[in-house]
């Protein structure tokens, strides 16, 4: 099971468009891993996680193969995670023959997609409604077992995190969310051990995460409980992702902060095999 991080920033990206803060100035000067586009990832070259306005850029930069991509899981309907206008490109007239793509979204994202795309057998796209706590299968041959769980995020966006299993491996994609709700913990416990957990770190080293997000202190609390519940162990890969310049730290500074804990700081283009 492989995950590639295509974009690793919060809404503003890094550097933020108009900002002249220290982090943004560093990113403009240094480039490389300091530059972050809006969050998106892909599993095994066929399952997308989120559909931000940077999808076209990610496709061009990383050479995404649209003959393989069949499904896309949407975490919530904030525009940096779901830009439904671009989903319209799947429709005949904007795109020639291509493999149909199947979107999965909870209520708010589902509604937003339905407003833009004329979903039908000939539209080049399909959509399914996601319900927190209700498992479904995605990918060719139903290769992915997916359990959406309620995220601690703005409720109007119908937010979920995803537990994804494939080929004997399991990962947790936990963006955008604050510390988990009790019913979410219950669902995680029923899943069992994770080989990889990808955690929201929008707040970096703030004393507490910004609204509906986490910082490193929150992540440490969550990971401690996950270890106690035997959901993770010393072999579990922990990735920090979804960064904001408002967190106040550069990529290099975040790496130094968590080096001794063995956590991986995500960057655009990071690829991990579990």
C-alpha cells in the first residue's frame, strides 16, 4: 500500500498568496519542501483523497495517470478540499474519452458536487453518499475497504476522516479534524491496528490547535491514546500533514522538532510505502 502526498497545506497554501510573514518569506526564498499546495493525496495511483483547486497542478507536476484513477474520497466541502467546479471537467465537451471517476462525499460535499456535475452513466463521473460509521468499498474490484468516521470539524461541511484498508494494510487519513470524538474513537477501536496514521498539524506548535484542527500537542495526546488502545505500535508510521503558515514554523523547523519522536513531516511529493 502506497500513499503519495500531492499537496500538504491548509487553505492558504505556503507561501500564502498575499502574506509577508517569516514562514512565507522563507518559502519564497528557499523553495523545495517549503512550498506547499492545498492538501491532496493518492493511494496506489488509483484512489484520490480530496479534490482541491490545485488538482490540475498536481496532475501536471506529478504526472497523475487518469487511466488508473477510478475513485476519490472527499473529507469535507471546504474549498481547499473540494473544488466541485473542476469536477465538471469530467463531462463530455470538457474532456474526451477517459476512465469514469467515482466521488464519495458526505452530505454537504455530495450536495455541492450534485450542483455542478450532471452525474449519469454518460457523464464520466459518479457520486455516492458517505455516511459516518457506514463502511463501503471503493476501487476496481472493491479493493479498498473504507470506513468514514465523524471528524471534529465545522459541522456544516459534513466532515469525515477515513480508515482505509487494502492488501492487508490499514491507514488512517485524519484531515481536517481536531481531537477525535468518542464515537470516532469507538469506530477506530473496532478497526484495530494501523500501519500508518496521517494527522492534521495545522497549528504546528501552538498551545492548542486552531478551531477544528490540531497542533503537535494535540497529536501527541491522540497518539498516546492510540498506543494505549493498541491502535498503533513502534512499527506504525506517523505522518504530520496539512500545515498553515499561521502555525509559525517552516518545514525544516518542524522536522527538527519531531526528529527524536520518529514522526515524518509531510511535503509535496512525499511518497511512503507501508
